[in-house]
């Protein structure tokens, strides 16, 4: 009889020892059941109400609700405990009202924070009195054709429907119609139906690998998802503190997904020889999960990060109390901190961790020429405002400018504009920046000074009027 090598004998003994425990387990509790139980609370159902397409500026800025309402549905993924949710842009496009239903049955109002139509992604937010569960982030970089995937969503309004399938293909370019084309999607045969849009596609470890986005009309078992790596990049920009809070950190970083550790298998064998079966199992599991990390690519000159002495090549490990593995978590960690606030940042540099102190700053103010021109011609001092305040009052609008000061006897004062109003439109254009205001004032139609229609948000409602601007 041949004798087994010591290492093989120990491993075989471990496997045989584990057999009674496996047999005793509930065979109905599959990995899919475990995944759904772990992540379903981070998936929400979205119900929307949109108006018929606007045909004029008056209809677009809509000071009264249209009677022609269209109901819609979709799915969202909680990415931050404070109530930030990612979904598809087409789920919230032109929506006048949004309601989100949580896994526990609670229904709350939501508003759009930011959108990216090109990548068909959007960020919405709900108010919450307690931290919400966040979905675990995986990667689509190591997807295997044929591996099991799970979709959860509001399919045809049937909330939290679960479907299972496999990865049919990766990096598919898909054109649905003349207005909608996508690059490098995940194809799956898990049933994706209307209402699933914006919901998660998960791997068997319960990690997000994609955002369900589309189906091929008339086909069976052909659905598509935006890779999670694309979602992370886009959503990090949507939730950036520069856009949402007009503060600045100055870090430009890149997401890194590490290759499988080739030494992991060797370490597992050593653990097995020592008789540490659980450690060996853990090592094997880690071998199947690529590790995410965030590496500093560059530091903006004279920025808070430069003053905190962050360096190119640093791995950002922690900001405040939040562990950091990707750009999305970088922006989440800084969100909620104010200008002038000290935020501790832990980095790994040359194999050792270092604690740095970063002091956030306000974004640079617009050039004085633009500011003074608007002051001279309109009598207004305008400043950036959170997009949330605007979209909360009117879901179709993308932002505005808060009125900080009104000059007495100015065109703005005569038109009844007041400090605290939010200017959201001039003529037929939205006013997201001072450059938008200057565009209207310098347009050919404005060469002969004449009244232009303005739109403001006051006390949570849109109002309109006429403004006689000066030269």
C-alpha cells in the first residue's frame, strides 16, 4: 500500500472531518439564499411620477403640476448609510416625484442629487433617521463566463424579486435604439424585466458586480448590466464633495483591483499541515476574491491634500472612521465634513501606515470679472448651492444659484428678487453656474435690453417673473 505524503494526508483528514457537518446542514440553504438574506436590505424599490414632455420653457420650469402624469418603476442600490442611492438615469429622467420603498416596507420621498445621462446612472437621496445597510462592492474585472449571478429588483412592480442565472458574456457593446447605446456591458441570462433597471447584479459571494440596465426586447434570457467598476467611477464623480458641498480635498486617485495572490495557495498548505482547517478555508476563499485598493495618482497643487503632505503612490487606507478601498468611498468619507474641518487620513507608504491631517477648503470662487458683471447688470451676488435643494423642489431641474445679495434699486430688486431665493432659470436656460447667467446676458436676443423671464425657487416652490437687465 502506498503511503500518502504528510501534507496530502492532513488535507484529506480535514476534508473527511468536515463531512458530518456538511451533511448536518440544511441542503435547502444554498449560497443564493445566503446572498439574498445578506444584501436584500440594501436594495430599494423606486416608484416615480413624471409629467408629459415639456414643449416650452414655461412647461419645463412648471410652476404648477401637470395633469398628464405617467407612473414608472425601477430599483436602487444603497451606497451610503445616510440614504444615498444609485440607480439608472432613465429611471429618474424627467421625474416630478420619487418615492422609495425599503426592504422593511417603509416608504419615503426621494429626490435626485446628480445624474450622468451618458453612462445612464443617477444618484438619489432619501432622509433617514438611522444608518442604512450598504451593498458590498465587488469587481467585474475577474468575471468568468458561466459563473452564477443573482439579480434583485422591482420586476413589473413585484418588489424584491430574485432571479438567478449565469454570466453569458462580458464587454458587450449594446445599441438599443438611436438614443441609447452602451459600451462594455455584462450580459446575463438571469431574468431582467421592466422595473429591474438600477438594481444589483451580484456574484455568489454577495458582492455587487453590476447595475442592471437593459433587456433585449423580444428575446428571452438576454439582459445587460453596467459593470460595477464603471458605476464606482461615475458615482464617485456624482457624489464628489466638490459638486455636492463645494469643498475640496485635492486628491486624484485610481482604483486598483489586485491580481490573485499567488502565495495564497502555499500559505493554505502550510496552515493545513498545522491542522488549522479553518484558516486554510479562509485562505482559499480569499484566493477567489481580488482585493480593491485606492492609490494616489497625483495631488493638485496648493490643495488641502498637498498641504497635508499626501504623495503620489500612497495607498489611502482610512479617512476618519471609514476604511477606503475605492474612489467612491473616498468621496463618501469626506462628504459631510465642512470647509476648515480637520479630517484624519491614514495612508500606507513604503510598507508602513502614516496618519496625516487634511483640512478641507472651499472651492475657488468665480473670477471677479464675471461676478462684477452680474452685479452691475442685474444687481445680484450669486453663489453655488447644493443640487439637492433644487431637485427636492423640482425633480426635473439640475441645480441653481443662491441669491446672496440684492442691490437696492437694481433690476433684480425691482423684479422682486430676494436674498435666499435660488435662481434656477433665465429666459429658456437653466442657471447652474455664473457662466450660464453670462451666456443669457450676452446672447444676441439680449443685445437690446429687454425683460427676460426668470425662474426662482422660494419656500420650496418654483416662481417666475420678468427681469429688466442693464448694460
